[in-house]
C-alpha cells in the first residue's frame, strides 16, 4: 500500500469516528438538559441508531456494493447527514427529535461498513494493515470527547454542530479517497446479508447460548451508552467527557492483550471475565459519586475495555472459528444484526423506561436503582453462560497436552 493511500485511510477513519463521537455519548445529557426530554424519549433516540443498523446492511450489500463506488456513496451520505444535523441544531422539541435523529442515523449507519470496505479493498494483508488504520478511529473518539469535556458543551447543541462540520469535511474528503468501484461480479443474496446462512450454527448448543448471551448483554450495554454521561454528571464528577475517554484508552490496551489472554484462558473464561466486568462496572456506577466514591466511577469507566474486548471482540473471534470459510461472513453479519440491531435496540428502549421509573417527582434520578437493573441482567446472563456454554475445543486441547 502506498504511503499516501495509508494516510488518506487514516484521515478517513479519524473523521468517521469524530463525526460519531461528537454526539453519541453526550446525546442523552443534551436531551435531558436542553430538550427536557423524558427517559423514554432518550431511549427511543438511541433505539433509532439500532434501527438504522438493522437497515444499513441492505443498503450497503444490495445497493452500494453493486452499483456505486464506495467512496462516492460515503461522500454523499456524509453531506446528506450534515444537512440533517443542521436540522437537529435548529430543533427544540423532544418529540420531533426522534424523527430527525432517525433520519440522520439512516445516513450514518451505512458509513461504518463503507469505511471498512474502502480500507480493506486497498490492502494486501488486511489482518496486518487494518489495525493501525482502524485504531485512528478510537484515537479520534478520545480526541473529540476530550474537546467536548474541556469546553464543557456536552449538554449543548454544539455537539451536533461539531459533528456537522466534521461530516461536511468527511463528505468532501471522501471524493478524494482511493477509488473503490462496485463489486458488480459479486452476488449478494438476501439470506447472506441477513446472515441466514449461519443459522446452521444453532445446532451447536454452545453457539446458541453464546448468541443468546450476546443479544442479552447488549441490553446492559445500551444502559452504558445512553445513561453513563448524565449519571456521572449528576453524581458530581467534573469533566465527565474527558474522564469517560479513559474507557476508549482501556479498550486499546485490552485489545492488545486479547491474543495472550486467548491463549492462556480460552474462549469460555474470557467471555466470563467480560461478563463479570459488566456486573462490577454497573455496581460501580450505582454506588460511586464525585466525592469519596469517585474511585468507583473511575473503575467503572476503565472496565469498558475488559467489558467490550473480552466479550464482543472475543465473541467475534469465536464466531469466526465456529463458522468456517463458507459462512464466515454470514455468521458475522448475523451477530452484528442481533447485537447492535436487536439487542441494543431493545436495551435502549428499556433503559429509557427504567430511567423514567426511577425519576423522582422533583425530576432527580435514583441512579443506584437505574444501574442495578443492568447489573441484574448481566448477572442472569453470566449464570446462563456458565451453566450451558462449553468450549469443547479448549477442553480437547488440554486433554491432548495431558496425554503427551
């Protein structure tokens, strides 16, 4: 890969996650503070993103991949998204916000797959070349959340203005990216896009349990994305966005530890560690505060790397190994649709309902009550997983070593 191409792809990833990071984690605080939205309205807004994630594979797989160059589609979608972000900055109604954010998410969700596709098609050895480029997305998220935190506009419409400017920049820049023509010779069926080819994996009880656990654990994950920022703010923590970026920093560190942990622990133990970490972090969010209990809030934030990497990334590796070459793409597509689409969609809605339930008559929130709900859900998933999941390959490998 040419050095100039690598730089362009790194800039693309940086801008992609800058657009996203500017508003996603702060949207709940903005809605509660500026729009005076209810918990249910906040949950619906986050569910809009999940709905868009369900629809985007059809757009990318059956339209963009077949008829248009990926970089041009990326450019058009970002410019359309910038126009919708402008409308969001002019809106003052929590009722209208849902339709506007849904419209925006429908333009944004496909860009996540498009940027990966553009990058991958320029590579000869993706497993070596992609990580250093993709990590710029995590770096960008850290940068933009720190900008929001330093200037203290996490509860203001400025988060969408910042995202709009970045979307315009990426929209224009996309037309200068390496040409990524449509794959006209590739036949992508409805069943492949939906991941229906991978349904045969459900014959394996352990994979079925892993799949169900993945969907269920996305319910607590939705609580984190939607409720962590306003919860930390109400708890008295200062510069919340800056401190929450430590979660992305830990994600990078634990991502690098996965190969070692995978070899030493195996799939089941890694997934269990991830689930336990979810429970601990929610308890930390519930009992922590901005005073003497701030260390609990820091612990909860930093555990994001363990929670996300040890369960979701390890799960992707497990799925890849289970599926084999023929249905590998279908299996990953099925997991993505089920988790980011169904699981997080349901979780976002539940999180909003729970927030309303634990909102006192004076408008204050019982955050301990809120956080104990996802902690309880994660605990149920943990028990389900320990009892029914078996990493047979790991057990056989250990028996072979003992025999030698």
